[in-house]
């Protein structure tokens, strides 16, 4: 056995290889191996379903390869859930298993003084006893150990080591090169769209528009070589930005950029060998096992074909690997931004427990902000009384200012010159707003956009203000108008990480 073989079989190398494969294993389990109704919320309760599916799978599948694939992916999920209960991190047991030099284990937080748990052995035990409760018993054992430690040391909590590309983390600081590129592409959008598609193009950032973009790319370039020659030209750069914006606005991904680093390991981001170096890409660092893609490379790969001449994939297929926001994700972000308390997050998630981890389409994200008490909405359908509805909107907005602004004496009255005028007192000072109604049943949303600024606190006392929320809209649908109450810094993060446009 030579030195290279010894290195490949070393516990450190095998552990790094396992941890590096974890995102793939978890995605394989979620996207391919398990049914869509599996929660994938990494809670202990989800292990009951996982164990049941394992038992079903072993009964229905005969092939060794298929069984091994399922077990390895289940090991990844099981281990991450156990680490979420007892803290700690992944380790490697060197005792050989069949022809393999050891197996991954999870080491609970050192202060618990527990032995490591081998997910493979726990799964083998569950398959052997077939009670459907093997995982639950292990969860109970770990919870008892945590509870005992908390009784001994009040306030103590187990600490989970960060699992790269699995556990949520903060986005990279925005590189100046990325900021400049995003600003340039945003400004150039109308000219790019006109040049590329003519007057027929509508840039509404709906996923379906990627099919149109794909068709035009294929018409413009016959070969990869032609595409490469034009990669720095306005059309390709604009197409890359537009595709990235569709991902960002529909899935809540974040634009990222890694500058060249002469000290980066060969092949690692930042090195000259890495495709992730010095190119804008989309990532979801704040989501568990989030997606990542380089739009420029996705466009380029459209021109690559399989050996049989069939098309490899379409641009819309890339969205499949990105994770949408959820009530749980939105709540965690708001708590991180100090916009809501942990108690508020817990109460909302308890209220929406049945779907707290379900994926939210982009037009439902603002509704989640309202559920957590940081946004208000104006009804888009018919209302019973216009004056009462305007009063309700103003009062709800004022309530978010914690007493900085009070709204009283709301009245909708006729006016000879303006038709109808909404008037109200802001901190005792009269405010008037012209309104226009096509009927007595529908609010004037343009007027609401104009008068909501009057509920902003005085800038010298409080930097928070109301931002109108723009989001991707489905065709032929009616939507509320939403306003989120936030500081400029909070608004920038919400916009960046939730795929919104705030103005």
C-alpha cells in the first residue's frame, strides 16, 4: 500500500469526503428517493416518517445498489437531525465495515459526555427490529442527556458544529465588482430587452420567461465556441443577469462573487482553476442545503448536447435545485435582523405548524411578513366600506411605529375639485390625500402608496419606514399591496435574501 492509498483511506480524508458529499446525499433523498410529502424540516418528528419509509423501501426494492443509495442518504439526514438535538459534529470511526475502512459517526456536544452515534448502525438496527420506533428511542436518549445537563447548568444549550453547504450561514460581503455589475445590468435592462427581443419582450421575471430566453440564446449561437467569443458582450451579460434575477426573485437566492485569491487552494473558489472565481453566481447560503448556479455557465451548457444528440436540460430546470422561502425561513431571518422576538417567531410557527416548512411561492412571501407583524396589506378585492378600510390600513401601520405616529380622525369626503379626498390627523396635524375610485367597492392603491409615507416616524428619531413590496406575480391574478416596516439596513437584507424589490 503506497502513501497515496494511505492518504485516501485516512480517517481525516474519509471524513472530509463524507462531509463534502452530504449536500448531494441530502438533495438526492429529497428530490429523488423520497415522496414529496416528506417534511424535510430536520425535526425529530420527521425521523418517524423516515424510519417508516426505510422499512417500506427495503421491502419493495431488491437491488443492492438501490438499497445502499437510500441508506447512505438516510444516514446523512438522520445524522444532521441528531446533531440538531445534541449538538456536536461529524466524526469517523476507523473500525472496518465490510470492505470499507470505517464509517461516519455523530459526536454529541462534548459537555454531554456521550459516545458517538453511528447512523449506519442505527439504521441497521431499525431494519432488523422493524418496530418503527428505533429512531425515536435514540432521540429520547439524547434529549434526556440534554435535559440533565440543562438542569445542572441552567441556560446551557448544545452547540452544533457548522456543516459546510448544509447549515445556513451568512452571505459573502458584496464585492464592489459585483455591485458595479448588478447596477450596470439593471440600468441596461430596457435597452438589452429591446435589442434582444424587440417590443414583444416583457421582463416580468416569471419562470416561464426562461423558456423564451433559452430559445433566443439557441437562435443566436450555434456552437459553444460562438457563445464563448461573445461572453463579455452586452447580450450574454444581460441574459446572465436576467436568468439570475428570475432565480433570485422566485427562490430568494443571493447574488455572490468570489474575487481571485492567489492563496486559494487549486480548484477552490478564488483560484484560477475554479469556475466560481470572478463570475457572478446565485447561492442560498441562508437556507439548509440551498441551491447554487452560475447563470453564464447555465446559458453556455444549453449549447452542449448529449452524445445521442438530445437536449440536456432547459433553463427552467435549474430552478428545481433552489429552495424557496418558507414561514420558518422568513421567521429565522426576521429574528436575525432583530425585527421580531424569538417568542413571536415561535408563536407564528406554532399557529402555522402544518405548513411552516412548506415552500412559499414568491407572491406569498409578503403575506408571511405580515403574519410575523412587520408588514401590512391593502386588500385588492372588493371591500365593504372604503372609509373603514382606509382607517384600518392607517391604524395598522401606525401600530407598527410603537407610538411614534398616531393616526386619528380618518374621513373620506367629497370634494368639488378632486372628487374624493381622504383626510386624517397624523400626530394631530391634518393630512389630505386625493383619491380616485372606479366604484365604491375598490380601494385606490396608488393613493395608498402616496399616503403611507405619512405614517413613517420622523427621520431624526427613527430610521424605520414603510417600503412597498414588489414580487413576481402570476398571470391573471389579483394581489394585495404590501408594505414592510423596516430600517434601510433591514430592508436591504430582506430584498437581497427574500427575492423582493422594496421601494
